[in-house]
């Protein structure tokens, strides 16, 4: 099944949050190396090791910034997990409980609570807890362990409340960007997708159901709604991974094909149209068909311009179809 455009998370905002949080973590870790030098475990080599860890983090951040518009939500998860690992290494290099690096675990938990859904945050919080308590292995100290447990309890209480709040906000946002009939992303979701900077080419296709008005007129709007839901399901299940299907409005659907050429898009759209005709029937038992018009654009292409071009191509295709296939 193709991945839909909306997952409940505003990917652009999460990217910005990840960049800011990652950068803040690197800066603070570097500053802490002055009062808490990373020399307790391996002596002077700790400066090289600690500096190497921060250099690696900085390199990752710069790489992330370079390709941020093409990175998926999965890549953002890697960023979220990188910070507590960095903190755990620096805490070990500096000797354990007395080193202040562990305070950065709070930043990691805040980032995780803002970016992760509840189930993934639970695993992430458990991992941060294990990393934060690791000094108990190499630097046993009852007071240090107790103090860390108290801090973690407070941090986890606050960030768990935050992640539940964020889950509720995402749920409301998802409803606002989802078509209630077909459960596809709606036109608002597509508008917001185009508002985020991007790289590479894409093809936008607008698909219109043939003779749909006849279904509503002869069998009623409930039959029409059932037809729309069936078409939406087939389009979603038949689209390629990475392509996105939207309910455009009325009996129209939009398909976004990132990275596709016009020739590739034509093959994909013909296959989608064939899948709909093969799987969906109207109340009279006749195949339901859909006609697509498409337009290709680059990174700077605007939704309004692509929509206008795709609509023109759709009308042109409709005009040369047999009369019985027209609306």
C-alpha cells in the first residue's frame, strides 16, 4: 500500500525541531567539556574521543541540513536517537554521576516527546533511562544512582504528559487534513505539502470519474459515496510506494508522483486507471472508469500552476474519449 501524504506529523516542523535540538545539544556538550573534561576514563585521549564524538555529531547535522527536504520521518528518528547516545558517551568519558552531561537527556526526551507517537516514545524513553543509569555499572555510587532516578522520574512524568498532549493535537490535525468519506488526505493536506521546500521533480495528476453523475442521478448519493470509497481504496492500494493519493473534491482525485518523469507517470496512471476499472463496479454492474490528466514540475513549481495544467490535460483526454466514457 502506498504511503499517504499525512501521517499525523507535520514533517517540516519536526525537521526544524530536530535541527534546532541537535544543534543545541552539540553546543552545550562542547561547552560542558570545559568544566567537565572528558579525561576521567582514558586520560588525555578523552579530549580526542570527546571532540571526535562532537565532530561526528556536527557532520551528521550538516549532512541532515543539506538533504533535509528529502529525508523521511524514519531519518528523523535516527536524529532523535543520536542525542542520548552522544550524551551517554560523554558521561562515561567524564567519569560518571558527577559529570553534568546527563542533563542533556532532558533535551532528548523533550525532542522525542514532540516528534514521536506514544508507542515509539515509550521505547525511546526506556532506552534513555537505560543510558542515563549506565554509570551504575562503571562508577557505582548509591547517592548518584538515587539522584538520577529522581531526575528521570520527574523528566519522564513531564515528557509523557507532553507526548500524550502532542498525540491529541496530531489526531485533531489529522482529521483536519483527511477526507472523512474516503479517508484519503484532502486538498488542505496537498496545499500544505507544497508549502514545504523540496528538491527534485514531480508529477501531479488529477483524475475524474467518468459518468459519475449518472450513478448519483440513477441510484442516489449513497451509491455514489460507496463508489468513491471503493475507488479511493483501489488507488491507495495500487499506487507505488512513495506516491501519494488525495481526495481532490467531488468525484476527483489527485495523485502526486515525486521524482517521476512524464513518461513514467503516464505508465503509472494507466495502471491505476486499469486497476479501478477492474475492481470497481457501479450498481448496474458496469466498470467504473477514471480519466487522468497530469503535469510535471520542478522544485519551484506551484500547486496552482500544476493544477491548471493537469486540468487542461484532463479535459483534453476527456474530449477524445468515446462519448460513452465522458461524464
